[in-house]
């Protein structure tokens, strides 16, 4: 497996950021880490290994991003406005700095063919991946989110001031009426999954709420619930990654969503 490490100064964040790339060709996949995780977490936890068949056969190139959750969502001693501003700076970094760089790398590996990325993540990574895709659907081909939350309630309570609202999909999605934006969302391939076992209670509640919001907006999505033995942990996420990536990529081959 081709693996490379990348580090550079992020002007939007005022500090160095890192990511890793796995694979030699295929659709780019952008992975966000779980709560307060780093760019190496997905490899260390076995996520890269779980997807190795898709990586080694050139179906995907995996890009695992760094996170700054400890400076934003989990910095409970800082002012909420400062915390959400830090997160907005992180999303600008992803959108304006990391994404153009990694997509250029992916296109070069694909003989110049530009493919829109698939976004993915587990737990907090599922939240980040989904929120990014909902906000910037023109930059994505879809999302595979596992055991995510889809609001800011666990981090900011009931506050929805300023940009907190625009990072809480369960709150901002119902108000979308712009037909162009809705059309972009409806064109994506959206997959959300949650187990019904240990430590999944909050995620299960919010996944069900998201399913209802998407149904109300007529946005197609595959929302799947696994059994009561399926816990909020990596061994189950590995199985889900293989299952959903396999089906997403089979559909990708048929429809070539670029």
C-alpha cells in the first residue's frame, strides 16, 4: 500500500496541520477523526486495514485529516463564540487548503481525472463529515457516517447563537428552501448507520431524527440501524466500513458520480 505523510502551515488556523494518504489511485475519500482524534487515529484503530482491499485495488485513495476538537467543541472553558469560530476556521482550512491539495494529488494519481471526494467518519468524525457535506454539497459526492450525532446539543447545550446554528444539521436542514441547494443535496449519495447496542443511545436518537428531517425534505438517504449487540466501538465500525464502502463503490462504478 502506498502511504505518504503530509505537514504544512494552515493559514486559517495559524499553525501546522497534518494528514496521511493511503493508496495509489481511485476516488478520494476524506476521513475525519473521532472526538479529539488526530490524523493517525484511523490507521492506529484499524480503519485503514479494514478498507485495505479497496485501497490496494485502486478503488479509493484515503486521506485522513487532523482534527482540532480540543480547541473548539471540547474546550468547555472557552467562550462559546470563540469555540465555534475556531471550528469555522477549521472548516475553512479543510475547504480552502487541505481539500484543494489532496484533490490535486488524487487527480494526478488518476491520470488527470478529477473526482469529487466521498467524506466519512465514525462518531464525532461522522458528525464532521455529515456537517461538511450538508454545508458544502458542491464539493462532495456523498458521505458514509457511522454512529454520528447531528446537532450541537452535546457541545453547546441548547444554544444556537450565530454559527452554532449553522453547525447543527438537525436545526438548519429543516429551514433549507433554496431549490438549487436542495437539488445538490438530493444528488448526493448519503449513508448513515448506527448500532442499537452499548453507548449508542444518543447517536441512535439523533440518527432517527436526521432520517425524519431528510425524509421531510425529500432528500434520498440510506439510513441503516444495526442490532442490539452493535456497540459504539471500532470492531463494529470496521464491519460497517467494509459493508457500506463496498456497496457505495459498486454503485459508484455503475453511475460514475463525479
